[in-house]
């Protein structure tokens, strides 16, 4: 695993809001999966950075419960309306072209899975060496 990936995962975990993003491309290509920080600003940056390539985006928490989904780059379904209201101040200026999407705290799902598998292995090895 690359050092940059490890650093990004640490930044995502430090945000204390972690989930998954599923992007369905407009061109009908394969679904893209990422682990992202689910802070309102980061979700807005994620949506904004994929506005023109996504037909649909689905963002879930770590247990794969729906946080929100989009139709194109517009919020479509968001069970927690108060949380969606927190996203709007970050997302609307991006949608209006007044602001560029910022850095997205996210890594490919395969990278995240590799990280968690290595972490599990390290914990197991440590437990096995305990008296």
C-alpha cells in the first residue's frame, strides 16, 4: 500500500465520519466504489468533483445505511433532512459554478479493504503473541 493512501485513510478516519460512496457513471461503465469522509463539506466536494460524469451517486455510512443519493449532481433522497441542510452551503456554490470542488477525502474501496485487512492481521498477530 502506498504511503499516500495510508495518509489519506488516516485523514478520513480522523474526520470521525466515514462511509462509502458508490458512483454510477453516465456512460454505463462499472460502478466505482470509494471510502470517504462523510462530513458535509467532503460530501459536497465529492459530488462536485464528479458532477458531470455521474448518473447517480449513493453515499452510505460504514454499515451501508443510506446517507443520501443523487440524481446527477442534485440531492435526491436524504433521510436526515437536517444533515442535508448542512451540505447545502457547501454544495450549492459548487453547483452554481461560483466555487470549485475542494479536495475530496477519499480512497478507492479496494485500498480501504486492503488497509483494514492488514490492520486485522496486525491485531491478530499481536493477540497471538500475548501470554
